[in-house]
C-alpha cells in the first residue's frame, strides 16, 4: 500500500464531463494532484451530471463523495426564497443558491475522520466551509476561480433599475466575504497576476499563488477549415458572462458582420442557452446553435475566427487558450482576455 499524504478537495461542481472552464480546470488539477496525493473529492453534483454513471472518469482518485443538488432555475429561486433570511443578513445570493447543509455536514465528518494533510476548497460559493470549526484542524487552500466581487460589479454596470441595485449589493457582499475568506485560508490560489493584484489590494499579507489555466497543446492541433467563413462562440450558457456575451453578439455585433459579409456563418456552442436566445438564433438561417458537442476542439479548430465578446466576469478564459492552441484567430474584448498576456494585433 502507498504511504502518501491525503488531500481533501471540495468542489461546487462535479468535474465531468468537461463542458465548462471550471469543470475542466478542477478535473485536470485533480489528475495532477493524484500523482502525489491520495485525493478524496467531495463534490456537489446536479442530476444532469449523472455522477454515478460518470464516476469511472474519476477513477484516478482515492475516493469520490457526491452530494446531490438540484440547480434548475426554479430550484435556485426556491432555495433563494427558503434561505432568503441569509441573504437579508448579508450572505451573497451566489453562495445562497449553492448552500447545502448536506455538503457542510459531510465536509465536517471527513475532516474529523480523514487525517487529511490539507483541504482545497474550489470556487467562491463554498467559501463558508473555511469558517466551520473543523477547518482549524487542517491547512486550507482556497482556489479563487475568479474574483467574484469584480464580476458582480461589472454585471451592475450593465444593468439598470432593480437589477443594478441587486448586483451592486452582491458586489459589496462578495467583496466582504472574499476579503474574509482570503484572510482565513492558509493559502490562496488564483488564475492570473491580475487576480493576484485584486487579492493583494484588499489583503496585502495574503499568501497567494498564481496557478494559471492551461490546455493540452498536444491534443489541440490545427484543423481543416470550414468551406465558408465561420465565426464560433463557445461557452457554458448557464454562466451569466457567457449569456451576456451571446446576447450582445446577436443584438449588436452579428448584424454588422452579417451585412458586410454575404457568406459568413456563426456557430454558438455550449449547453444551457435560454429560450429567448435560441429563438433569435432559430430566426437566422446563417446561425447554428450546436448546443453541447462531443469535441469543442473540432468546432473551434474548423472556424475562421473565434469570437469572445465577454463584457463581464473575471478570472481567465480557457476558450481563449483553446483557440490559440488550435491556431484559430481570436477577436475578443480586454475583459475577455483578461489575465492572459496577449498583445492586441499580435496574439489576438
């Protein structure tokens, strides 16, 4: 038997299939950690994740503990209503909609019984785990997949009325929670130097490491192009910055491109696109909604241009790195490529 240190990793999303940037990062980090540690994964999992069927994809781990959660829009709203008192008292909605008493109980049990060398907490939604008494027993690493308060502030800047007020409040609540979390953790990991500066600006003494996103450059190789000029956008559409990007693309950007180029096509890839955006796509024969695909690399690699019109969010985007590895030219915003050292006109 191996005599290796044990590591507990806690994730707010089941890290398979690899249909979003967050799932990809957690999955590949777990694969690397498993080379040096006996890793137990404690994870929330939605019904559509089919965790029991897909456990085999995580066979390199020592143990996988799954806590079911239903994350349909009605269920999220119901959870927000039932836990509304937490929001009134200052817990961000982003945390409330992922709050799971069962996950907290399993985390406490595992820490009490597991003799782990450390616990690695993935995603801001799970920040409250760092404040349960059992966390004081072991070293804790908090992984900031983005800087949520920055993302919420950018959402507020794109909204009006009640939604503007709501996201401004979320920005204040997340800033307070993230600041406390960075102070509480033994170490913090973030995606880029930009994110590290955000952390250091609020908690100068925070021990923070940059562990950048990456892609498999051996697997991702240039493809044969589509016969017609084709733009592609890739994103998990339940992630608000991606929905906003598609909406902006369809409303303001695509009509200008369409009128200027007679044959250009647009392909939108990613599950969870809302009905109103699907209807808008369905009304234009030159746009294809591919939904979830078996291989994103094929869609991106065959496209003429990868478009990443991201206006909100933070962290760094794997879709940019994938496009670069595939040799597909990129048109993006400064926020879209934030955290990746690209030079305008040279790399994108």
